C-alpha cells in the first residue's frame, strides 16, 4: 500500500497556527507525546512529522508513522504554556506511557484547557 504524503500534508495544514500545547496520538488515539509550541502548533507538528529539528524523532523516541492524531490545545497567553503542558502530561500519563513530561502546578490539574482539545486526524 503506497504512503499518501499529500493527505498527511493536507491534514497537518488544518492544524491551528496559534501557540499552545499539542498531543500526538497513535492509530488507537492513545497519546504518545505531549509537546508545546510558542511559534504555532501547526509549525511544530510539521517539524515533528518531517523530522526537521525534532529531538523526539531524532532520538528515535517515536516513529513519525506512529502518529495518526493530533490534539491541539491553543492558548492566548504564552506564560501558561509550560504549566499546561505539564498538566496534560500529568493527566494523560496514567493512560499511556508518554515520552516526556514535568509535574504541573496543582491549580492547573482542573484547568478549563484540559477538557476541550481540538482534535485532528
């Protein structure tokens, strides 16, 4: 079965250009990586999926072909981006052994951001 690169490029093009946090998920929609982008979620995910400047790909922590879904959590305030990333990691890690993460500030564990991701396939 040939790989449809055009479909993947088109799908990534639908991601938000806002800053924020994103989750890469596998074919079963199980989270495998949580990351953040201060220059736009779309740009960062594109770099992951093309192995361009992506430590997680370069270090072979995940394979780009494992990624089937991207959950986007766009935000307006860059000051909370690291805390949101940590909160998502904390919430998702019990479901799946994620590749990264930090402990979040306790006040973000019930954040409004955690309940409403924008999901893309």
